[in-house]
């Protein structure tokens, strides 16, 4: 069962990788269209900066979820290197549990943002305010799944994959 969950999360991470690639490509197109619109011809794209902001919001949240999955997220670890391995592992597990709880809370509260934002248009676009809020909820749910797997592996005494295994 755990193996199936692990492979499903690996598939989700690959889908997130493709989503990030698509968002970066969209940002390149948006910025190029904005350049052409400003200096050469009218492209007819209204509020390209709003589309770029939404894409950047999605990139930020999904990127953070993938960083947490690979355990390469930025955090202050002044004392970690000086602690014994068992204490360091316990500290990492406690950190994962706190981030898991906060992510669950953010996902629940983010869902309310989606409900409220459905009726609020982003000016000049076809998007609503629910679109950036959806990035928060999706990323939080991914973080919950990734950290739940990591904590389950720790409880079972299994080896937690290093970030090198995710990057390859």
C-alpha cells in the first residue's frame, strides 16, 4: 500500500514538473507579447501583467511543494550539523509534522478563498481570484501528501529518499 502511495506521489511530482515547465513557457510568451505590444504592434492582450502574476503565484506554490518533497527547502539549521544523528532525525520529523499541520490548515482556509474568489474577477482577464487561491490549495495538499509519506517512512524505519533521487 505504501509503495503504491509512493509511486502515485512520484507520478504527481512528475506532473508538477511538467506544470512548472508549462508555466515558465507561458511566462516567456506573456513577457514577449508584452514587449511586442509595447514597442511594435497592438497584440490585443489586456492586462498581461495580471496573467504573469498568476503564473508566478502558481510557480511559487508548486515549486515550494516540490522543494519540500526533495527536502531542499530553505530553512535555518544553525544547530542541525552539531547534533547527533538520532536527534537530528527527531528534529527533522518534528519539523515535518509541524509543516504538515500548517499545510492542512492552509488547505482548509485556502478552500474558503477559492469559494469567495469564484465571484471576483481579476480586472482585464478572464480569470477569477479563485485561480491563484487554487495554487495555494493544490500545493498544500501536495505538501501534506509528500510529508505524510516521509513521516510514514520514518515511522517504519525505512530509508527516506535523498534529494538526489528526486533530481535525477
